[in-house]
C-alpha cells in the first residue's frame, strides 16, 4: 500500500489507498502470480479525480470524463496503472475493464518487501 501511495500521490494527493488480503501473499504457490491474493483500492471524490486528471483526457477542450462516471473510473485506473508501472516498479499483467468492477492485475516486485518473490495484485478505483 505504501508503494502505491508514493507512486500515485503526485498525481492524486487526495486519494485514499487501502489494501486487502485474502490469503498469505508471502506463501509461495504454483498459481500465486496468476491468482492475486492482494486487492488494492484507491478511493477519492470524483470531483477531485476529475480536477486532477481533466487535462489528460480532454478532447477539443471538453472533458469526455464529465459524461460518464464509469469512463472516469476506467481513466483513473489507466492513469494510476501508468504511474505504478513507470515509477512504482510494478509490472502490468492484465486488465478487466468489461467486468462490473473494472480492475487491472499488476505484479509487485519482491523488492517492495511483501514477499521473497513477486506478488500478484488486483488494483481498482472506487
């Protein structure tokens, strides 16, 4: 959680980052990378998110995000994913934007100290 906060704070300082585990991420398993046991959720007021990211996703001066909250949610997930991969040391695995709860699966490197091996993490925005 601390690594995610540090990576996205410059972009969205109002964000609250929460982590949940559904198992022991330090335990090595054959499918440990394929089936995430950690969920990280970013929560923030939609007005703050729109304000912070409006310039990144506007077409001809008008924001495409003001129209649809789901588009805003997906755009924030994409922006945070870009930040986590470029400066947070995470690796992108897959996205699930068509589900009811859009999310991406990232691989947190062992250097973050969660486990001796890389750990799979589901990342979403609420």
